[in-house]
C-alpha cells in the first residue's frame, strides 16, 4: 500500500514539473527579448549622443533581427516649452511575442548648449 502511495505521489510531482516547463521556457524567452530590445534602444540613444542634436529626426528606423526576433525601432521627439532648449527623445523598440505586440522604450531629455 505504501509503495502505491509513493509511486502516485512521485508520478503526480513529475507530471506537475513537466507541465511547468513550457511556461518557464516562454517566460525566459520573453525576458531575453526584453533585454535585447532595451539594448537596441540604448544603442540608438548612444548614437544620438555621438551625433549632432540639430540633425536629429524622429520617425521609424530600419528593422533589426536579433536571435530570430524582428525588432521595429522608432524615435519620437518632443520639444519642451520655451525658453527650454531641451528635447525629449524617446526610442521605442517593438516586437511580436506569440500573438501579442510587446514594446520597450528608453527616454532622455537632451539639450544642445550653444557657446
């Protein structure tokens, strides 16, 4: 009787563990995609730092494929109210995870100082 009970408990535990594996795998993949998207957004911001702010234009950028995932990138510019010379720069990176659209953004306020 004890053997049957032990086998039943072990079998149910193994079934539960195997059932959790696909969910953990999907969660891990989504976390990896979020990290990649954040890195792509940060790369765009760092490129903006190196360039002249006056030549910056908002809008969509080229699509990038990393580790089999297609990422769409976009720059949104929002000038701040005068007398501020600052511009809010938001880089949005979007991708599809399963049937859902996901996105990550990085945002900075940049100001070009004239001397």
